[in-house]
C-alpha cells in the first residue's frame, strides 16, 4: 500500500512511464487534489461512534506530485522484468480493501474511483444503500455492517432476540449482494465477567449460526482495544476471541483481527497471528499510536507483518483502516504498496 507506514519503508525512486500512463497519472493527480480539499472541509469523521475530527488537510500540489512519483513510476531496480513480475504476482495475490468510515468526508463515488485507480478491490463496513452502490460500480464489499454495536452486543442475553431478528432481515440481503462477511461485536463488559461474557456470546452466536450457514455468510467478531479507544469492550484479547470461536464450533464464525487494536492490547502481533490464524478470517491495519498512516511514523513494521500473514496461507482481504493525516489517497496508495510484499 502506498502510505507512510510505521516501519520506515522508503518509496521507490521513480522513472516516468510513457504517454498513456502519464495521462492516467495526470487524472489521478487531479483526483487526489480535489479529494484532499473535500476531506479538509469535513468537520468530523467517525467509525460508527467515532466523533473526533481527523484533522485531515490537503497537502496540495506537493503531495499530489508525490503520488505521481510513487504510484506512477518504478525504480531502477523494479524496472527489471523479474522485479516487475514479482510485484505483479504479489499484488494479484493480495485482495486489498479499505474501510469507508476513514473517508467519510469523501463522497462514495469519489472513493470508488480512487480505490480503483490504486488497485483496491473492496470498500467495507457499509450499510445496504452504500454496498449496493459499490457493487454496481464493480467493486466488492468485503464486510457488511451487522446487527450489533460496539457497546451493545452479544455478551448480554437480553440483546439476543433483537440481534437475531435483525440478522434474519440482514443476512439474506448480505448474501444476495455477494458480500462474504458480516461484522458483529461483543459489547461492553459493564461489570460482566469475561467468563460470563464468553458464555453469553457463545449462546447468542449458536442461535445466529444456522442463519449464517444457510446464507453462506461468515460472521466475524472484531477484536478491539479497551485501553485507548473502546473502554470496557469485552472482546479485547485474541485468546478470549479464539476460545469463543472454539466454543461456537461453526465454520461460519471467526474473528476480525485488528492489528492496530491488538498491538495496543497485546503486542507480539506476528506470533499471535501465527498461533491463532485458524480462528481469524479478516484483518485490519492502522498505525500505532494514533491510527494514522502505516509508514515509518509509527511503531509497526507492516511488510514483516504481511509476510508472516502470507506464510499462514491467508487468502482473504487485508483492509486499510487508518485515518489519513495528509493527502488521503496518497496515503492510501502508499499503504497498498507497503502491504504488497
């Protein structure tokens, strides 16, 4: 991915390709400028209940020019046929996605256009009107929004009837749209022990599994940190989530491992992915601290993480879920480059 990643990955030094590609890059340059200005004018950006301003700003002509250099050109090393083939194979192997909420200040049609130009094949965490628009434009939606919220989820038995009723309506629509996964959350503890939360989540998910299995949709519960962003959230450790997967015992229930969140809660990201990859169906990125770009400005080294993920045999979507701090599509393109290894 072509974003500034916390691992210090350097952009390739570039030589410009001829004519047709130059015109394409020119169009991309213009799109980046306009998208950046739109984003700068947005007072709020949020993920579901996210209320803090992202502080995005346009990097203007200099940032857009950087996109032209890093996206539209190749280095002397990468210019060799063998290097080009390797890069192409890696890009083909990975299915890249982006989370809609991080670009809530950008019209969806613009996000679709820029995602296609960057090489992203999915926009996720969408409700029905948006997933229909994305699908109609020729992109996938890797994950649909589901019947729970971060704070009110499956860890309370009194919520189960409402969650099942919503799922009965949602899952046939998700399946009909060709969306492979729907997200759910544990909910907050609110004084509930982890043992009781595990028991209640298991009971609720076992009620939900026949619907998911019939629809052919994977239900994924996200691991979130309860230290910084989502105080009191219950599914905040991989071991707890993996135990839940084992207790539910269905091929249609797995975890969403958010690398940003689990770095904050646990660290040891690569070893954790290696140990628990069979319980995980989807991954999110983000720079630590701050959930900004995944470049050298933060502490995670994403190329190593992605290589380790590849070694587990993972073949699903890797989704970018960071809040850009500069020209948004320059950052997103860089993130795709960083994660294509």
